[in-house]
C-alpha cells in the first residue's frame, strides 16, 4: 500500500502540472485572438516557459530513471541556457562584433520555444499516463 501512495503523490502533482500548462497555453491563445495584442501573447509565453522550466526541475529527480527522451530534452534546454548565458556575457563585455549571434540566438529561441513547450507537455502527459498504468 505504501508503494501505491508513492505513485499517487507524483501523479497528483503531474496532473496539476499538466492542467496548469494547458490552462496557460489556452489563455495565451485566447488573449492573442481576443485582444490581438502580441505583446500579451509573448508575456504569457514567457510565463509558460518559466512554469515548464520550474516543473522540469521539480520532477527531474523522479524522472532521472527515465532517461531516454528526458535526457534529450534536458540537453537541449541546457544548451540553449548556455548559449543565452554566453550572449549575456558577450553583451556585457561590449563585444559588438558578436551582436549578430545574439540576434541569431533570439531568433532560434523564438522558433524553438513553441516546439519545446509542446514537447514538454507531451513528456508530462506521457509521464502522467505511465504513473496511471503503475497504479492500476
């Protein structure tokens, strides 16, 4: 019975996490279409990204044993973080000749963000389903 409780707790957190991700994504789309303000859409986009990053870090210890797809996602997130950090450092050092790379990084982030968000939602959903299968 104790083993079943160990699975139910992460399942409740995963269900809450997945539902919040869907809610944030839905609200961003509704705001974009109703208000036609892309700045509002982009603001909510950052909120979803921050939520997913926090969720990834919270669930990382439990997911560390399922290293297949999670490892690939983690590598991409870590790579984008390091590139972003380098862009900030280069900008701080006033290395103007690297400003093209900063814009390239921002463009990559603009295009990869939605893909990463959907990918993480799928990972969370699959994780939720696998805990459901272990309970039954």
